[in-house]
């Protein structure tokens, strides 16, 4: 059974008096542990697809099965619980909380989940150490480089051990060297079994994935494996 299965998924937005079809009859199956890139021009539906896969949005029509469960039948609370248990997110703009230290940002999902402080602190220390950030644990985001901020964001995204990691332009705000470091971290996570989807405009980044999707006008027009 695929980890992810989209069946004839549409996503239509109302913009004034017009309807904009961001996703158009999308069929997609993704196995656990895959590494995919999603490419295409602006407005092709990449981020809409990622938001839908991350249960941040709902399809207008069609079905989205996650581990065999039809997520379109879940209410908002059930979707939020599923998202917290199974899915991590990494964004171009990092989305770290400015007033919190690196360690506190990583710890935040565990605080929200009600995990005991002792366990939280040991897991945060392990996560930061694994990403070479132990000496930055007490630094706030404005005291970190872009690459360090993105690694903190990755630690936060994976601290609850999700099965699926969704990365939307994860190197978009980084220089080439920092971007390469971040992608290597993401690929190491994938090698350990995490399913990884990366949305990118960068063809050099896109071709690193073992499976590459290209989207145009809300449709998947190419699906290639290497």
C-alpha cells in the first residue's frame, strides 16, 4: 500500500468572480522512504500540492489517502493530530520564533505535545548535536547564519520523528555552500528512512532527487525516476 495516494484531486480557489484551478485531476502515489522533487514554473501548483499533502489545505474534489486513511473525511482536529504525528515542514523563510533560542525553537513541538521536560531537553540536545549546532543552542535566530537557522528549522521539523518531511524551497534564502549543507542534511534524513518531498525552482537541486515531478497548470506532466 502506498504511503500517499491522491485520486483525481482538484483544488479550486475563488478569486473575485473567477475560479482558479490550482490542482487539476492530480493522481499520485508515493511509497514510504521515497525522495521526490516537485518542479515547475510559478503558479504551476507546486506549493498548493505540498500544502495539501501536509494537511494544511483540503482538496475541492478527489481523495487523499495517507497510510491508507482517507484524510478528506477527517475533521480539523483529526487532521491537526495526524499532521503533528506524521508530517514535518521546512520552509524557505525558516519560520523560527525570534524571541526563542535555537534549543527552545526545536523544543516547541514537544512542549505543545505535552512531553515531559527531561525527555524534551535530552532529545533537543541530541538533535542539535546531530546537526552540528550544540554550540548554538542558546543563540536566538538573529544570532545565527541562514544555514544555521535552516538546520534549526530541520531539527524542529523532525524532533517528533515524523514519517514525511515536506520542504518548500529549503535553500531559497541561502548561499550555495549553506544550501548544499542543508540539502545534505535532508538527504541523510531520507537515507535513514524519512520520506522526503522538496519543492524547488532550482533544477540542480531538483535532479538530486531519485524521483522528479514536473507540474504545469495544476497537472503533473512528467514523473521520472533515476
